[in-house]
């Protein structure tokens, strides 16, 4: 593989993901580049993009990462990001209440 970030690229990708016969796209210029997995109504696409905003609800949304071929994640792995987000909110709420005391 050439240098730079490499991501899976497909439209209507299977999920759970099977990388057999899926195109791998390398970045062609300087960073930042992101590998993306986007799912809307059970329709999943994977791509290489230049900017990213994470968003979503369980089963729908966009998730980004910056390591080679990281956009192969299965749904169960993506749910872990929600658990992390919720945990951070709980910690923030807890510390905010301590400061207010």
C-alpha cells in the first residue's frame, strides 16, 4: 500500500462487514483525512473524507476514524461509542454538580 490513510470505499455495503472485493481508497494529499462509515435506514456506505462530524442514533449516523481500514467496524462496535459519549456526559454532570456545591 502507498503512504497515507487507507479506507474501505463502498455504497450499500454489507453490515456486518465483509471486506472481500471491496475497494480500498488511499488519501492523495496532506491530512486531515478520515475513514467514514455512514448508515441511514440500514443503508451503509464507507468512504474516505476530508472532514467529519460524528452524529447518530443507534443504527443510524456517521462515525469516523483515522487509522488504516478502521471503517470496517461492525454495529456492535459502534454502539460502544455511544456508551463512551454517555459516560462522558455523566462524568461532566457529576463534576458540574460538585463545582456548584
